[in-house]
C-alpha cells in the first residue's frame, strides 16, 4: 500500500530515528535496561520567547518549498500553552485558512500514545499485568506459527510481539468500516508470528490495535467510548475523536488531505483507518493535543484532573530496548529521540495525507506537536520543522 501505515524497512541510527518514526516503519531493537530519571534542564528563555516568530519564519519557507497546503504547530511549556498556530490552508479550493485553535489534523500513529495511556490505566487498576500473556485477555487465538514463547502485554508496548507487517488496514468507503474485534479476529488480518516475542522490535500496527482491544475487553467499554470517557473527556479535549467518519463541527473544521498532481494540490477524501482504530485513527486540534502533552509533562495530571499516577508515567518513560549501543532505545510506548541534553521522547505518525510528530522533553517541562498536509514534500517539511524547533530550543552546542 502507498500510505503511511504500510511498512517501509529502515534501520534507525541515533540521528535517523527522528526521521523514521512513522506508522508502519519497522524499528529493530533488542533488550536493554531502564535508567534513572534525569535531572531538570533549564531552557534558555530568550530562545523560548522568540520561538513563535522563529516557527512563523520556518513555516513560510516550508510552504514555499515543501508542497505544504496547511500545518499546525502547538507548543507547551511550564504548565501552559505557549501558542497553537495554523499555517496555509485547511481547504485550498474554498480559501479556508488553517485555524490554529479550531482546525483538526490527523496525527496518525501519534494516536498510539492515547492507546498506551489507556492500557497503562488498566495496568494501574490491576486489571492488566504487563507480564501476562496477551491470550489471557483475548477471546480469539493468534496462531503460534511454530513459536514457543507467549506474547506478553509488555511486548506490545515496545513492538516486540514478533509479528510480520500488516497491510490492508484502510477502508475505501464508510460502508467498509467494521468493528475493531471483527477486524482483529478475521484470519486474513492476523499477521504471522515470524520470530519469538521480546527478541526484536518490528513496528506493529496490529499489536497496537491488540493493546486497544485488551482495554476494551477488560474495561467492558468499546474502545472509542473508553477513550472519550477516561482520556478525552477528563482532559477537556473537546474536538478529539477516534471515530470515523467525522460529523458536525468536527467535519466542518477538518483539514483537507491533498495529492500533488501536475504541480497542483488536489483535494482527497477523508481517510478511513478506524478498522484498526487504536493504531491511528484520531482527529484532533492543536489545543486538544496541547492538553494531552501538558498531562504527560504533569506526570499524569492536568489541573485538578489526574488520569495516571506519577509512578505510572515514569514507568512509561523508562527505556526498554535497543538494537545496539549506537541505536536509540524504545520506552513503554514512546520512541526515544535523544537521551540527554535533554532527553527527548515522543511519537511520529503518517497517514497518506498527514505527517505529524509529538515531541516531549519531560525534564525541561516542554513539548510540541507539528502536523502538515500537502504533497509528498510535506513529509520532509514536517521533519525539518521538528528538527528546527529542537535545534532552536535545545541546541547541541552552547550559543556564542
């Protein structure tokens, strides 16, 4: 398939991981150890004060050179939103600009962070153990295919269940959307187990969807209902949803996806990924995602609302696996972009039309989300913008 959910084999080095954390991108790794929580890192306030203008300038260049139709950039720091700005058009044909407060984007595999948060809520409640075989929580059987060790719940979090890649996860029309359990149980959709679990990380949308299905099974609530009730609702993420298709105000404010055809950006229909919902079907605004980032930076708390305990949040951030000393590790659901100066964690996501990244620096109490839509060059624009923000706020060498 030619969309961001399909597999593209890439080895990840320390410098390349930020470029390659996509939906469906395999990430090789092997067992490693956790680490102590890093000390707090101060941010140069002058760099932070000029960040919005810096992003404005970078986005002007990206729109001019990277086939970007529209983008949103949302930045939070020290318990508040610094800014959430829109760039370009949400709808080129109707000349509707992106509104940084109201326009919805598709964060793609960044959606998995909501799934991991929900799963860790169940772990915290004692309804799920990370060391249990996933079979304990499922009502169908995944063939062993000659493998002798069970897949544990923790293997889902660091993408080590040993599955081959899964294709065919998009629906061509609303009539082809089916319930999560129906999709997962269909023998045609169950990927083969090609290696023993816990040995090598290989990015698995199916494994992530299984994690969401476990949440559904142990909570007794449909996955989308659970997320609405226990994450989106409590955090005040009023526009965010896993559900497809969009309706009402959400549909009215959804950014359009595009193909570049003969030098012109041509609008595409809304993408449908909810057959494998927990892996990446979210639509959300910048302010929605700001509240989620603030909760994670707040060790599970936003204002008077707590959805995870601090110790659970610290567990999620603990590094788990790496392929070799030169490769960045994975954490419990997070990708680790950088290990110091400060440590950066997060997740990337690509659909066919949208290219996104959420980056968190917990020890610096700073995070940001970027998402672009447009031609193929908008993916590169997303990555360049992400790296530019990191370089601006956390330069690897001290400024002169």
